[in-house]
């Protein structure tokens, strides 16, 4: 397993991101801090190869009734854990890379370690 330092811990505060281009000579990765947990995701959407890591971070909506019903309780869970491609809004779980609308589609994720003040991404050479 190879390792590369992509940032200092203070460079990516909770809710923040850093896009590292190139990464291994390719389109890059996005490194995200979600409530103190750091994740790395390939910066190419598997749908149409859009710049995935520039997309919106959101959560998923949890409700027992349609939003148009006045008594509907609507909650947003996992805020910041869902990455939506800016081109076609395909949603991906930032921790696993799994697409929420098509479970057969995934985006590559990389293991991330905190080593002192460094954020380190691991990859196979």
C-alpha cells in the first residue's frame, strides 16, 4: 500500500473539502471532513464522468408522508454524507462510494489516515 500526504488536518475543517488534482496522474480525488471523519473519493462520476467532488454535500430525507401533507414530519439525516454529482445529481454515499439510486454503481474510495498533523490517503500501486 502506497501513502501520500494530501493536506494538513487544519486545512480541511468539519464540513470542508479539498480537491487534489492530479492524484496518481489522474483526474484527482476529493478529501472531505464529515463531522470529524475524513474520506477520500475519486473525482470522476461513474455515470458520465463529471467532476463528482465539486458537487453538493447533502443528506437524505426521511419522512413518513409526502412533503405536501401538512402533518408530514420531514428530517434530513446524515447531513454532509451524500455527495451529488453537479452534472446529473447522482447521489453517492461518501463513506462507501455506493450510489443511492443504483446500487450496482460505485465511485472509488480510498482509505484515509490521520498521521499527526497530516491527512494521508492510501492506495495500491
